C-alpha cells in the first residue's frame, strides 16, 4: 500500500489521471497540471515554467499569489469569513467605496460570477421597466456578445454555439448585429426594458466599438427610457488601462456612462467575486426579497477586492497597463513573422486581440510547448490578457515565445 502511494505521488501525471475519474469533462483541458504560480509565471507538474499571458481568463489581474492579496485574505480569514447579508460588514462597504471612487455614483450588489451579475442587472432593468408604468421586460443584446451560461444569459449571449442543445431560448431576449444601429432601433418596442452590451466584446474577439455608436445607443436608451447595461465582466477592474471599459468612451469632455454595470473576473483577482453597480435611482428598486446571493459579498473576497483596487491605484497600474499594452500592440503590428498572417491587432491596455487571416493551427499546444499561455476565440482571434502588473521583461519574453509558436 505504502509503495503504491509513493509511486502514485511520484507520477507527474497522477492528478491528470485522477481528474478523468472524478471531474465532468465540460472543459477542454490540456494534459497539464499547474502546480504553482508567482507573478506572471506558472509552473506545471514537471516544473516547466510558463509566462501567463491570459491570467486565468483575465481573473488574476495582479498575477499569481500577490503577497498583499495573500496577506489581505489571511488577515480577514482570521477575523471573519462569512456572516450572511442580514448583517453589515466593513469589507463590503470598503470595496463598494472603491467602486464609487473609481466609477460613477452608484450602489453595489455582490455575487460570485459574471453571469449572476448579469442576471441581477436584467432583473433590475425589468423592475425598472415595470416601475415605468408599462410592461417593459425585454432585453436587446448584441451578436458576438457573451454574458454567461445560465439559461437566461445564454439567451442574451449572441453566439448560437452557446445556446445549442438547451431547447427554446428564454423569452424576452433579442440579439442584433453589434454595429447595425438601425437593427437595434427596430428591435426595440414598447415592451423593451434594456440593452446589454460589453464595452469591448471579449469572448467575441476583443471587438471595440466606435464612440459615436455607443453615444447613439446611450441616446436611444434615454429617448426610449431604456436601461443601458454595460457588461464589464471582461473590461472592469483595470484590464484595459482604465478602471472600467466605459471610461474609454470619452466624448467632448464627458464620459458615456451606463445605468448599470456588471463586473467579475479581475475585481476578485482570481477569487469568485462579481457584482452589479447601479445608479442610485435605479438601484433603489431592488428592495428586500427581490434578489440575493447567500455568499455574495463574502468578507475574504471583499477584502481582497478592495486591496486589488488599492494596489492598482498606489502602483499606478492603469498607466502601466496602457503603456505595456501599447508596447505589445506596436511590437505585434510590426513583427515580420506575423506580417503575412495577422489581419489586425486591436485592444486597449492589456486586453489585446490578434485576428489572423486563417485559423492558426494547433497554436495553443505549440504556445504551451514554448512556455506561454494564450487563448484563441472564434478560431482566428488570439487573446492576450496578462496580469496588469506584468513586468515589461516578462511581457517581452511571453511575446517572444508566442511569436515563436506562430512560426513553429
Ligand atoms: N460577461 C462577460 C463579458 C464574460 O466574458 C463572461 C465570461 O467570460 C461572463 C459574463 C460570465 O462570467 P462567469 O463565467 O463568471 O459567469
């Protein structure tokens, strides 16, 4: 028995083999077990090192095992983990104060995942639609969007592959072409309560919107008394070099704001933290009994989230993300080995998409072989979203490896 255990412990693929016996195979996993992380680097079961240019789908905004986040979590864990939302607790208030400081005036609701945040936002928009005296309950969203995997959010998501196999869509969700303003206008009727969109479409391929288009959507919402929801799950928390993606929509000295924004991923730095931030006159409709989340606003998560915002501010990481994003995009645009293959390099800050002319075959395994983690969406679009505190040196090494993988 002891001999068998010792052999299993020394088999580098032990965890991978065991995983197949106990985990549902809903994720396409590579035969790699990540064992350790530090900053922008990861190490696998064979001690092979990787530069992480995707940060756990954008979650690890300050990289792996940031010492201040460890300390914040440990200190809070020793004090109070969870009490339930029948009580007040300072970590929630502190984090919500950071949201207020770095975005528009609002009020927070906390949960664990982006999809839950979006569900909350659509429910709140429906309450507002009803409060408006009408029977407004429908949501218009955009093709190539992604809003999560619940039944309602796959209906909001503008990607047929995500909906397939789950029966008829939840009623009240209409998907329209992202850049077709006329189609958007036509999709709105007297029963529409909200439009939901990402400031930059993430899963759709790092698709940016011209500010004029967003301004027209904002005006349409104002004219038709619709709630505008920005899904900031990818773009919130400093990823783009602004606190939130909407802050890129600057027009004549003012910024185009949503009525509600949702967030996830980066705001928890890899912990399950998500939330909805709504303007006070909208937020006031969510009264007791209308919505909730048992572990939402968990004290450890909130303390870490607050600390992330403080570190980003203190270390001027928004400017760092902008600077490094520009360096990376300029390099990728000029890279001779990409010239004939890459159609466009786009993004803001450290949220970068490289659209290829043709599907780069086996890119991910080749990149992993070279020692870099990247992601591909919609077959032809490579996404880079490293920790925003990555050093220029690590970023350049990661890009070297990525470019080598493209060439391999
Ligand atoms: N919204 C956007 C824009 C996303 O990119 C995602 C996930 O990738 C979600 C919502 C869903 O978030 P979660 O997986 O945390 O439910």
